[in-house]
């Protein structure tokens, strides 16, 4: 199954709260859990690369400048940009390298981003991870929000680590390894659990920390974000 609609999120939340009753008060405190989805393809991956290791606000600003520059952020269009143009929108040298590598692979036909929707998640993660500048977090976030995989929990995400610690009243923020073990309780709906904890984080911290996405979601806060 893939997570492609609000209905899919609702199904996942129902299954999760039945499987793990600890999530019932968390969901009640959070309110609506947004789908947050971007179409698979270079634009979706590019927005996630832009989001690496910087704040949501900074990533959104850079992404919006890139969209203004290109109109549609596609592989061929990105490859047409000079280094100076990339830097002018705020991209670091490392992100320019990562984006160019991904765009070149898409244009060469060696990277089928649409095809990653239907392959085994570990194969998809390995495929993306073979590209320069794309680590496990980037690959997993692409699988959650663009490819629609239903059982991915990006355990290296600091906001998710903080949200799980707060929601489950843990003594400290769990490491990626510890969170991997905790997340097994939410399989096979871990992608919906991740959405829940990102929404919980936004509700508690009054700050949306979920990655910037391509498309309409890139220009607006998650529905749970409080002002």
C-alpha cells in the first residue's frame, strides 16, 4: 500500500492507535495530521536536498528563490544554471553538487525516481544513497513524501527524535538507533507515525520542522502549525 491521500493517513492512524494505545492521547493533542505529499520526480527530491541540515524557514526561502528562477524545478532546467546562479539563490557548494549529480542521473536515465515508488524500500534507499550528497535521511524523506511508501520512519530526523521523546515521556532524546527500535511498534504504518510526530512537534513547539516539499506544500505551513 502507498500513502497517497488523506484517507490513507486516516486508515493508518486508526491502525496505529489500535496497535499502540500510547498514540491515542498524542493524536488527540495534535489534531489533524496532514498528508503532506509531493509528486515523485526531480523536483520533489530537489526540495528535500535543499532542506538538508538547515531550518525549515531557510530551506523554504532558498526553495522559493529557486522556483522563481526556474519556474518549474526540473532536472534539465537545473543543469542549465551556472554555479553563480545557484549560489545566488542560497545553495551551498555541497547542495549544488548533490543536485547536479541527481539531475545528471535523471537526464542520463540511470535514476528513475518514479520507479522508486514500487521497489523494495531498502533497494530505493540504496539507489538514492549511491548519489553524492544523498544520505539516509534524504532518501527516507523522499520515500515518505514523494514515493508514498507506507513503512518508513526517518530515525535520523532531529525533530522526530525530539517529538517522540516528548510524546512518550522519555528521559532523553533517542538516538537514531534507539528510535529505529521504538518505531518497530508502528510497522507497517511508520510513514503515518512519522507524519503524526512531525505534526505533534509543530503543535507543541509552534514551529513546523517537517521538510520543505515541492508544489503547493512548499509555500504554506502544515495545517497543524499554530501561529
